[in-house]
């Protein structure tokens, strides 16, 4: 479950009742991930919205996806 609250995106694991407040980059990525996407689209999204180089965008995407998986907010 997730919500935008006062400009912050908050993800909630309903089973553990733990939540994760995510930064601006994660807030761009999360809604796209929820509807279904692939890594390439996420990288392209960061390049176009944040103006970062592709290698930096790829690193950020991988880190965010891993953080979500390690907190069981994404299925493997």
C-alpha cells in the first residue's frame, strides 16, 4: 500500500506494519513500478525527469528496487 502525504511518498508493508518514506527519485519511480514496467523504462524515466546520466540513473534504479525488495515491498 502507498500514499502521497504532504509531498512525500510513503510505502507500507501491511503484514509487518513497517513503512518506508521515499525520496524524490523513489517518488518518480514507484507509481510506474506499481502499474508494471521494466528496468529500461525506469532508467529512461530518471534520465528524462532528473536529467542524470544513464549510468547514474541505472545505479539509482537498481538501488531503489533492491531497497524495496529487501523490505518485501516488491515481489521477487
